[in-house]
């Protein structure tokens, strides 16, 4: 298993524990994620790439891996990912470069 897969598995286990501990709040959060990710004028893949850019800007490694995985599962291409990473780097500077590199590595590993 790759580093990105290991981190994704561990993150999902932590999320499952939180869902079990507070199902009401987490069900509401899941509902928000579902509503925001629904099909519309912007595809789910593009929405995940937007979420990824925000995650890079916020410096959330787990979020970077999660949204990279979701973007890939929704059909985002490596070229689309690279364009989004360029925008994230533009808006986030040096720290964005670090997290953009993590996203690219995760995309290639997943």
C-alpha cells in the first residue's frame, strides 16, 4: 500500500470514529458535502478540484489527500490537477507548493 493510500485509510478510520461518536453532527456534515458535491453546472470532479485548491491554501494534508482521491475518482485528469495546482501555488506561495507536491504524489499513487 502506498503512503497516500495508508494516510487515506487512517483518515477514513478517524472519520468513522467521529461519525460513531457524534452521528447527528456528522450526518449534517455529510449532508452538506453531498449537497455541495451534487451534479450541476460544475461537475463533481471540478468541485473536488476546487476543494483541493482550498485545502492546499489552508495547509490541510488530510484534506489534500482526500480531495485528490475524490477528484480522481470523479474522473479528473492529471493535466486538470496540474492546472489547479498551479492556481493553488499562485494563491498560496511557498506553503502551497509543498501541499501541491503532496497532491501530485497522492494522485500518482492512488
